[in-house]
């Protein structure tokens, strides 16, 4: 730009102003977009909208939104957690195979411990060894897959059982709404409290906005990052438990296909992959949007490959738009 | 001084590789030409994936979509070979790979989104593309292609697979490295702003470097096809292995330092560790865990080195 004076508010180009509005209130346009998509869906297949359909939409968006919470939290610090899919799968598999042996509650506790353990390794890599979280979580995901395969050999004869509480949460309905919301509402309240009101949330935002400044203000970043990735691992494990109740057949790739949509949901929801900005409310709407898009693709008989490619393009497009809109150059 | 140190690293890797070969020989006394040959064959796709990753890292980026591009190239070649025969199919596949790489690079330059994010998104785009081309493993490789990578008849004693890697990588990389483009790639990788101010077209250089990454990925996809005989649309575990080999091979994440020889020797080191574990009677799944742990360890160590050098510079 030719003028070298600092820009005042009146000279903000309109595109940038729109960008700033979207940045500050990502949920408003997102809800509009969601309604628009549902309208298109109704036009594609008249009569598809029903309370039952809405309940189903919410039911399948819940595990996605929970995994997106893990992505939002890690993205706040400029990271990402690509091990959530395999951690959720491992938690579900461990629970299903251990329940006949040691009872439902201890089995679920072991599953949560698995999540915390993977998170601890991720936190160590990202916080202390300073490996890029993307590569670190990819690596732990690979190791966890190997461990899960070895573990499968030991429990292949024990059979599997799904705790009643998980089945109730995953498949039951109360007043038309899936029972999963009994888990999700407290979970969402906790995440929103964590991000908006807690000191830990402020540390995450601080580290993501400017790590050097945060460090100089006395933040021990490695402690924050370890706590963050342990939390992320436990969120993934909890999601795995719920998903086990929904699908009811444990397998070694149960929740792996949820990983990419969870990143996409967080990015659509206005969370910056570069850190310092994020909203869990946006990610919830993002998860709903993705589920509606998925329904549309299924109706249009799009193959699986097109779905994966489309989600990849969505991530790229939204990120590129954020960079373009919020660039202050 | 820098040159000597760099060569010392490559020499050290070579020494480590020879030592590991001796260990293998100790564990399994009849490990000979045949063992070496199967090792080289199994290492083929890993070597190309690593070469591809190394170019992207040298220019200052990273390409997470290498494994997915290999999958696209493998299915493309497998489908084409049934219709139009071997040589045209290979030519088209190489062009497709280069094109995918150029698309990645152009997107990085145009969107100004960091490389790691763009290529993460493209990882899924290419993975989806591979599934669109071929939903389940299928197609076929021409017989001569399968035969080319087995045996050791070109030079007795040396596995064909090893020669193919060496000749292909050298034929692509040495002319480029000697040319203006090679200089521009290293300049852009070591300091993009400085390179830009010295008159290097950094955007075009980056796009070209990603194009080379795509070309090597296509070679990797073709070798994958030659290895298995069918086009496989689901990407293999090449991404993490490539990053680990690149780091172990002395290419610093951040760009501008290192060559392709070190990373390729590193591939063979990681592969022979797997052979040793298998010969020592480990369960294949346990081998995967150990291998994954080693790779994560290598990447952590590399990050630690980068951190230390940054602290020294500051």
C-alpha cells in the first residue's frame, strides 16, 4: 500500500471490516449458514426435516463436537492434535474388552488413563522437546495404533461387552433428544468455562497470541502444554466411550474417520490454526454444519473419496480466507 | 568448515549403516545378497518419499501430503497400465505427480497460509482423489516393471532397487542443484526475505521445489506399484518415516541445510533396524511400535538441536 500512515478506523477497507466482524462473532454467520444448508437439504429431498431427523443430526454431531473441542483447545496455542481419532478408538476398544474382565467402571477408568497417557507423551514432545505438535501427535498416533494391535492379541479370546451406561448414552432418547446431550451439555459448559473464565484458558490464549510475551510474563509454557495435551487426550478418550455406546461394535478403526472432520469443524467454527483465537460455540455449529453437508453428500450419492477431498478443501479455503481477511498489511 | 561437517554427518551415517549391516550378519549368518536385495526393495518407496520430503524441507517448507500423492500416483499408474501400456502410463504418472506438487506449491505461495497447514489440507484432498480414482486396491503393474526392481542383474552384487533409487534421484537432483534453481532453492530455504531482496523469485522457487517433491512422490508411487503389483488408494505409513529420515539425514527442519544423500542413507538405516528386529524374532506389531518410537525419538532430537542452535544464535 502506498500510504505509510497508520490506518485509522474510517479507512479500514470493507473486506477487512467484514473479516473483523466475522472474527469477533463467528457464531452468527455460521448459524445463518447452517440454516441455509438445512434449507437446501429440504429442497433436495422435501420432507426430510423432522424432529427425529433433528435428533439424529444432534446425536451424530455430538462426538464430532467433542473431538473438535480437543482441536480448538490445542489450536489456541498454535498446535493441533492428530492423535484424537486413534485415542478415541483405543479408549472404546479397551473399555469393550476389559468390561467382561474387570467390570464397567474400572474399564472406563483404564480407558481414560490411556487417553491421558498418550496426551502426556504428546505434551512432552510439544512442550519440552519442542517438536511441532502436528508431527508429534501423528507419531504418537502411529505408536498407539501399533500398541492397540498388540493389545488386541492378548484380549482376542475374552470377548467384548459394552457398559450399560454407555449404551444408554449412545442410543437412548429422552423427549426426542438423544441421551448423549446429558454428557455433552456438562462437557460443553466445562469447556466454555475453561476457555472464557478460567486462568488456564487465559494462559492458552496468551501462549497462542504471543508465546515470547507470555513466557516473559512468567508463563511456564511447557507445564501449560503438558496439561493441555493431557486434557486433549482425555477429551478424546471420553468421546471414544460415547462413540462406543453409539456404534456398539468395537473395532480397531472405530473413531479414526472422525479425526479429519474434527479439525474441519474447529476451523469452520472460527478457530485459527495459528493460535490465539478460537471459539468452542463456533466449533459446535461447525460440527452440525459438517453433519448436514455429509447428509447432502450421501443424498447426492457422492463417493467416500469426494467427501474426504471436500473436507480437505474446506479446511484450506477457510484458513486461506482467514489469512486474507485478517491480514493487516 | 560447514562442508566438512556436513560430509562428516553423511560419513557417520554411512558408518552406522555398515555397523548395522554387520549386526544383521551376526544375528543371521546367512544374510547375504538376497537379504540386501529384499532390504533395498522394501526401502524403495521410503527412499523416494524421503527424497520428496527432503526437497520440500530444504526450500523451507514441509510437505505432509507426500504419502497421499504417492497413493494417487500408484492408482493412476495401475489404472493406466491396463489400458495404454507401461511407458506412456509411467510418463503420465510422473507428469501427474509433478502437477500435484506444483499445485501444492502454488497454493502455499498464493494463499500465504503456512506450508504445514496447506499440505495437511492437501493430504486429505489427494487422499480423496486416490479413492475417487480407485475405490479398492486394483489395476495392475506391467511385468517388466515388477521384474526391474527385483534381483541384482544390472551390476552383480548390487540390488537393482538400490541402483534405481541412486540413478533416479541423481538424474533429477544433481542437474537441479547445479543450476540456478538449486541455488535459489537453498537461498530461499535459509532466509526467504534475504533471498527475495537479493533478487530471487522466491514464490516461483518454492512452487518449483514443491513440483520436484511431487515428481519424487510419483517415483515413490510407481515403486509402490512395482512392489505390490496393485494400485493401493490408501496411503501407507510414509509420512512420519520420511520426516524422521530427513531429520536423521542431516536436513534441518526450517530449510537451507543438507542434501539428499544423507536422508536416503537414513532410510536404509531405519529399514535395517526393522530387519534386525524381525530377525531377532519380534512380533511385527511390536516392531512397528519400536520403529515408531525410534522415529519420534529422532524427530524430538532434531527439534532439540534446532532449539539449541537458535539459542546459540540469539
